[in-house]
C-alpha cells in the first residue's frame, strides 16, 4: 500500500505493481489485487498477478523478493536454506532473463544474505552490486534500543551499522553509531550493556518476536523495506549512512570476498550506493566482523 500510494517513489512517479504468487497463494493474491484496485491510488497504473516469475519480472526496475517459507518458533533462519534457496535460484534466473538490466533487487526471504548470494550468482547479466539483503530491519531495531536506553527519540540515533548477516551472528556497531551527533559510548556509559544486552537484543529480536506471537515480524519488516528503498533513491544526509547486505569485492574492511555482507553504505539517490570510508574500528569490532565474515555463510 505504501508503494502504491506514492510515498516511496514520490508524487510524480506512476507505479505498476506486479505480484508474484504460488498456486497455493494465488487466490489470496487476487484479493490483495482487488484491495489495491479499489483504493483508487492515483499513481497506480497497473496491478497484475502471476505465478510465473518470467512473466512477473519482465522489465521490472525494482524486485522485492519477499515470498519464502518463514521460520517458526525455535528455528534458526539458516534452517530455511534447503527449501528457500531453490526459490531464489529460480528467481535469479528469471531476473537475469527478463528484468531491466538496471533492476535493484532487495532480498527479504530468509536466510536473506545467502539467498541474495544465490540469486545474484544465478543472474550473471545483472551487476552483483544491484542485489541487497535486507538488514534495515536490524538497523531500525538497533536504533530503537539505543534510543530507549538513552531516553531520546529514535531519530536522534544515526550512523548505525549492522555488520554481517541478518542472523544472530550479526554485529550491531555501537562504536560508530551516534546519538544527537555524539558517539554512543559518550552518551551510554555502560560498556557491559552495549556489549551484552544491546547486542543480544538486536541479534535475537526476530526470534523473540516469533516466540511471542507465533509468526515472524510483518509490519516492521515492511516499514524497513520501504526505508531501504528510500535510502537508495534519496541522497544520504551529510555525515550519515545506512546498512545494507551487499556483495563484497576486494575485501572491503578486511571482510571476506564473494559473500553478501551488511556494511555501511551511502547513496547519491540514484539507486546505487558506495561503501562508507570513514568508519572507525577498535580491536573488538574488527575482530568480530572479520571473524564472522570468514566463518559464516548463513
Ligand atoms: C525478522 O528478523 O523478524 C525476520 O527475519 C523474520 C525472522 O525469521 O526472524
């Protein structure tokens, strides 16, 4: 709905929404299409549905790959790889065949870093740089926890990097993050809380939420998808950055090559991004991010 309303791409950008479903979800998708049509969004020029990715991805400029089996209580996201990996291989092939050569792909289905890597490896004709694994939800969760602890509104938290995977091995970076422009460590003078409670809360937030209401996050995920798109189509405010899981070439920050790893990015607002250069490291942070980059896949 947010996409259809024009709140993401702006009031001058007409939208065609192409929804990809499965045989099982087709009827529900028809219902969603009806809702969209009946909302009379002035910018929504087309709503179509299909279960064929080659039809749906034809000429698309943005592909939001959300559909995948979600995890249930007690599962790790990596446990979904067998079943979901195939979906993203197929979708990568379809994107490669028919999508715009400039398509930007945001992979949300878990384990999203590995799925993004599978997808881009199956789409050799699309620049690997155009693929993202969604770690914006983790960034938002981290900002929320820091704001709550510091007693400020969350828009006062900036420069929040999530390093690594959208999994419990991720490294939320409290060394570079800022509150009201000041380093977090100068505002929250509780190193133990930062290293233990804060880290764990962000890393495990998705799992805790599933345990509480029996399903994975939906509202905060969709907000974070919108945030992720906006970050790529809006110039990043001076001095700030955002996190996204992107493809590594040439060992950025000493991180392993040829993986999808969340890192700090900036955009000129053209849909592209560059990695941030002026981040600082201490031994704790450097050791953690390089170790996870060489050890983990999921
Ligand atoms: C989340 O982080 O909430 C989602 O990735 C769903 C999940 O499995 O945790």
